[in-house]
C-alpha cells in the first residue's frame, strides 16, 4: 500500500536511528576516557 505512511516518516525514523547510534557511541567513548 503506497499510502501506508508518508515519506517523511521513513526519513525521520532513519535520522532518529542514526542519532541514537551516534549518541550511544559518544557515550561509550566518554565512559572509556
């Protein structure tokens, strides 16, 4: 179904996922140092 969700939903989820991963990596680096 093409109208299952608008395109911006996928973009938002993708950016949020990348942001979460980056924050997790930075958090681990701060813990190490």
